[in-house]
């Protein structure tokens, strides 16, 4: 068994914005970001407030195109969407949403939890995160690291594969999460004559390269590529912050205003912990509780300095 470690993780994922021809349908192409509108809760001046929010995030199921936006530069969004979903005839080829920021708790599973080395799948460090770990999900833009989600790892997690999805996952998450994140990984649970997802594609498992080094991987990873065991992490919510030195998961956001729609994702800079020009994979640094708190507070300060609030909840997208 690999040891769980408390890490600060700069986690890179594709930052390209969904266009209407793909953004309105359930995505079958590489992962992208959407700029969305949703009812939610946010923190402003230390207070919890509720309103209609605008924010960047991942949502690979369907969405209504609300409007095309006027933007002053390419860092701002071009389109505004309202997320929803409808069950497909088949999940084959459909992307899942990971991380998932809707509902009372954020969730992260699957993405980059394995790496291929010498023809075998082995688990990476993000498959073995200890509570209090911090993941900054973001992308590279103009050689800056731009942020869309801060995920603080909670103490409750579940290891799963196809054998225990129904018993250990389905009963403990929202129907929306199960149908938009878990089922795309295991289409055969929905349509019995459909093959399960190609995890190397759907979970961003990097292709093997000559430069891969064994010390970057954990020996506890499963060799079987057909039924890998993933870890479902539950993010720390605002109401749980006292158990984690005041830290909680959030997404940068603004209150929705018809006269001011759209904003650039905030750039985050922390020497030694964030690499500005990192474009793929993730960077990890082992930390302890006090350092985690300081790093989290630094991220919060930078987000707020760029005129943004901390979104702590967004309504679950409706099922049509």
C-alpha cells in the first residue's frame, strides 16, 4: 500500500473554452472549460451570501447557451452557459466532469490518478492524498497559471472500481454526480452491451514516454488496465472549515450582473510551489498543516485582489 501524503498540487487541465457547437452538447472531444451562470453561495468580506453567480469551471454534459459575450481580450470568456443534462442513449465516448463543483461538496476522482510505465498502469501521488491536501486546478495562459478551482481534500474518500460502484458510490453521492461523472467511466452499468470507457482517454492518463522515471510513480498502483481502482475525494466544504484550520474548497466567482458579464480566470503566483509555464500534468510539493494554511490563504488573497469572490456552492444542474 502506498502512503497517503499531504500535498500542495498544481494540477493542469485544458483551459480552452467550449464553443457553442460543442458546448451545448455532451462533450466527446478533449476536456474544455465553460463560463457558467448558476445560483449559488459565495463568501464576501467574511460573510456567506446567496445570489446568481458567474464562474469558470468544468461541465462536460449539455448546457444552454445564454449569450455570446463582448470581451476586451482573449482571457475573458466568449460565451455564457447554463448547465443542465439529459441522459444519453449510451455513455460511450462521453466525457465526465472532474472536478465537480456543484452541490454541497466538491468531488474529484480519476483524472491523472494513474500513469503508464513500462507497459503497466501505476498510481500517481494524486491517488494517495492525505486530508488537508490542496489541489489548484487550472491552466496555462500567456505563461501564467490561471485558476478555476481550489479543492481542499477532506477526510472522507472512497476507493472504487466497477465492482463496488453501486454499493459504495451511488448511494453516497447525488444522482447528478453519479450520472455525469461516474457513469461516463463505466457505460456498461447503463447500457449492458456497451464497453467501459478507455481510461487512458477519459481520465487523462499520460502516454508512456522514454523520459518517464519510476521514482515519480507509486509501486502500489494496479497493473490491470481494464479495472483500475480510482479514489473519489470529497472536498472540504465551508461548514467543515474549522476541522481544517479554516480551509475550504472554492471557485473564483462574481455575482451575476447583466451589465457586467465575464472575467478572466485569476493568475496565481507562489514561488517554489507554482510553475508559471507548466502546461501538462501536475506539480506536487509535500507540506504540513501550518504551511497548507499559509498557502491556501495566499491563494485566497490573490483571488480577492483580482476582484473576485470565493464561490462555495453552486446548484446542481437540472436534469431535463
